[in-house]
């Protein structure tokens, strides 16, 4: 086991906690360190620090907040290799992809939020009473509790911190229990450019998250996570009538019409399904193919799955391992419980840690089925079904118990926009792709 022992960041300083959680490298199965398992008392301390800092941070000017975020972005770029090492060790993702799409992009996103700090505006609402003018003035909410997921740990932390800080709020952020390392490093960098207590990082498990979401000193709760976790956070926040922001798990369908190029479409669908090992709320896990194209699309999708490879972070694989043993067990249970109408066309075998460097990597799962299911594991998985979508234009592929509303709509694959007139007008979020 590594000597890595992460700490919380509270009031701008490292804060050690006696209770610990082991951290496991998903690519090797090795324990590489520990992180705090923060208690309700630790949450109290962090929230108190954020509350004290809010009294002055809320009065900072947009220019001051912009300058702080720009300096933080520079530090992220300067320490990109260190952040990358932490992210890859915690997630097992391909190294170069993570550098380009998450770490370096995170620095750019902080610069975006820095610019946004200067464009907040109020809107005059009119003069309803003689001698008086009403207008909208934007004020910071206060102390914002934030919970981030394990699929994009660093990037999600940036997305949470950037807008909250730009608007003048202070933050207590709890990263996922399996991937806290890069978030703790980001908290250390933030402490170098922000006043003490403006950014606090509290590691922990579900109990830690519950204590934070329900804390009386928190004014708003923001979470990116599963629908179950969002429901729990919403229930906890309701006791104090807090503002909530929920970005929850999705189950993305894709609709394919008969006039597409099967190979080109299948390659794009496979990339969308298997990127980040399918651990993405917008991963294409269901493909609804028009009957005349079904056989060709299915065959092309199976071939695309077979040629999409996993491997160690240092290699040239398209995706790495699932995030944890618990997540792998969850996916295995779905495969073990497939109904009679579902047939696995390729993949479906579990590759244990360490094997990625010594065994031929298996392809991700591609199955065909005659029915839809609302059950979707966050994993490298895609289903293909046949239908007559011109006659069933909407409710079937979007029916789901996920946190994304059906109005967002599925991606639509057609050679001509006219192929799917009912679909593109049925939901504002639909996209037609050639």
C-alpha cells in the first residue's frame, strides 16, 4: 500500500481525520492510500468555516473573483501532471485522453467561469408605483454544499466550484469516496489564491454526504450523481427548504433510421456508448433501429464493439476499467439476470484487475433485444432493438426512471432531416445527425 494519506481542506488548511477509507486503483486492484471518512462534526467545522468566509467573500467585486479564478486556472495548468497522476490512479482512465479532455480542459473552464463573473447583470422590472423603480439584483446564495461523482472527478469539481465562486458563494465540496484525490489537490491549489474558508473539501462516504446536504448552515445543495442519491439529497434539503441543483443519472437512447450508413453510424454510436467505459450519464445504452436497417446496424455495431478495446492507462486503449469492484459486480449482476428476449452478441466477460496488461482485452457488451428496459448500469453496454419509429414517435425510447427528463430527447441518426419529421418536432432536445 502507498503512503498516500489524503486530508480534508478546511479554512484553507489541511485537516486530518482519524477515521479512514481505503483507496483502490481500479486498473490494478491495489490499495494505494487512504482518505478521511469525515463525521458530522467534521462537516460542522467545514460549514462554519465557509459561513465565516462568506461574510467577506460575498462583498468581493466581480473583478476580484475573476482574478482569483484566473490564478487558480494558471495553477491547474502549472500542476497538470500532478493532477493527471492523481486522476489516472483513482479512475484507471487512459492517460493522454484524460490530460486533454479533463485536466487541461478544466483549466480552460475555470477561465470561462472567471469571465462569467464580470457579466452578471440585473434587469429593470419597471416602475409600478409612482416615484419608485424596481429592478433585479443578483446576490450570492451563501454556503453551497456540493457533491461530485466518480466518473469525472476533477472536471465535475471544476464545474461545481467555478460558477459558485464566480457568483460570490463559499463552498463545502464532498468528492466521491472512491475518487477524492484530484479534488483534494484542487482544494490545495484553491487555498493558495482564495481567502481561508472560501473553498473547503470534506472527504467521506454517504453518511458524510447526508450530513452535509441536511446541514442547517448550508443554503444550497448541488449534486451530480445517481437518481437515488439526488432523491436523498432533495429529501434532506427539503427539511430546511434549501435550494437544490440536481444533475442526475441518465439513460440515453438513440434512434436510427433506415437511410443511414450503417458502419459510420455504428462507429459513432459505439464511441458514444463506450467512452469512459460507458460511465457517463449521456452514454448511448439503447439503440432503436428502424426495421429495414436493423440487421445491418446490429452487425456493424457488434463489429464496432469488437474493435473497441480496453487496457491500462499508459496504453492506447479507448477506455479503462470500471470505477470499482462494487460497480463491476453491479454490471455483472445485470448480465447474469438478462431476460430471455435479450441476446449477448459480443463481450460480456469480466476482465479482472492486472489482466489488462497480460491478456487480450475483451470487447464491451453489445446485446440485442426485442423490448426496452429502464434498467441501465453505468458501464460499457449498449442494446439494439428493432421498431417502426415513424409510427411510434416518442414515448417508447424515452420511457425511463432516470434523472434526465424525456423532453431532452434522443439523438436521431438519419441521412436526411425529412426522414424523422415526427421525432425532431416531438422534443426540443432532439438532434438529427447525418
